[in-house]
C-alpha cells in the first residue's frame, strides 16, 4: 500500500508534496492509516489506495490543503473517536 508505514510499532501515513515528505501522524491500525493517506491523495489530485465515498469527496472538496492538514492532525492527535470515515 502506498503512503503507509509501520515504524516503532505504530502505523504512520505520509505523502510527498512539492518534494517534501509530510507525515500526517501516528495511528493504531493499517486500515486507519490507509484511510488518512487516501484522503491526502485526493486533496493532491492523486490516485488513492481505495476509492473514497461521494460524501468524503464532497467534504474534502470544501477544504484547502492547510485546512485539511489541520483537521487531520487534530483528529489524529485527539485520539478520541479516531476514524477518518
């Protein structure tokens, strides 16, 4: 799976944008990390690992890149109700 890493006993999504590696955070499962990565690929206009729902695409389309990163980091760091679906 692209953009999905297992390091130090944790799953991490990361994406390269403008030749910079952007780490999106650390999550507990491979499924969650793939979901966060796929949302980032959509924001960058790239091909995700799995197809996003129409609802997810609509919600993401309303965000700018900086807002997306802020929302993603906040969701991952809060550890409460951690799901990107």
